[in-house]
C-alpha cells in the first residue's frame, strides 16, 4: 500500500481550514481522512483538526480487522467527535458554531469502507473511470435524494450548495457509510471540495495516472488547482496498492 497527501491554503485564501492524515491501527488496517472546516462558522480550522486527530488517535488504538465492526466503530466515533466539538464550543464562545465536513476511507485488502459528512469527497479511479464513492451532503442533493425536487430545479434554489451535514453545532451526526471494491491498479482519491471546483475529471484522471511517485502526483494536483485559481483550500490524498 502506498499513500501520499498534502494540503494547501489555495490561491485565494490565507488560512487553511482543511486537515488531513493517515493512521494505522493495531491490526495493520489503514485509515485516510480529510476534514474541511465550515467556512461560514468561526473555528472551522479547530473543528477539522480535532476531527482528524481524534479519529486518528482512536483508530490507532483500535484492533478491528474486519468490515462489520469497523462500520459500527465509525458510527460511534462520529457521535463521540460530534459531542466533543459541541462541548468545546460551549466552553469557548468564539467557537460555539464551529463545524467541519469529514470524509474517510479504511482499507481492507481488496475492499474499502468510505464514510462522509458534508461535501468532502472520495473517488475511485478504476481503469479509466473516475467514480465518486461519497455523496455530497448539500441542499440541492438532499432535495433530489428525498424526491422533493428534480435535479435541474434543485440547482436553482437559494443556497443550493449549502452543506447540510457536518460534525458540530447540533447533536445529529448522520454519517453515511458505504463499501466498495479496491483492486489491482485502482487509485483512491480523497479531497475537500477545493480541487473539484476548478479541475475537470479528465485533468484529475490524467494526474492520477502519471508515471511518477504518488507524492509528485499529489503536489501536481494541488499546483494545477492553484494555477486555475482555486477559490478554496485544496487537499489531496492518493492511495494505491503499490509498495511504499
């Protein structure tokens, strides 16, 4: 397994509210995770850092080897972290509304478990197809998924891209979890929403398939997003079956 990741403020931001990490548990299972502080709320960078560090530390201390108990662990950890963020906000008035998105993937040989809240994303490059594994929890998508509106109509509503699920602010942490195959020369890509705002799927696929190290591919992904004027923080995680 090979993993590379990096985060950058982006071409138009001074502060970086993204946070990223990779952690291995007692059974040798690896988790990669990205959190993106909700920019409309004060303290987003605190919430994203808390989430990655707390999830990571808890995973390192765990010993899950299989998928079913891992899914239970993710659900419980999301509740624990949501409460931790809310409790911190109650202690510090300036952080009372802090919140963050999160996307994570845990690797099991030829399968991965993906979990997310918000619009940070997980993709899989399988052969030449870039597939989004996570669902964006934004207002327009939630309206479509509930059958309330058609896709074209939902895009036109006010605040269509407002994040509807996150950690923090309220007691509900409805994290979405799914399982996927991860085989052969597949490449896993986790990111906050900054890169996908400015780079096309074709550009992302081309960079992911470079005949270069994963580190170079990650840095080039971020550089290309900044060249395109990334309006938000940019973060990339790449994972392959290659040897480190």
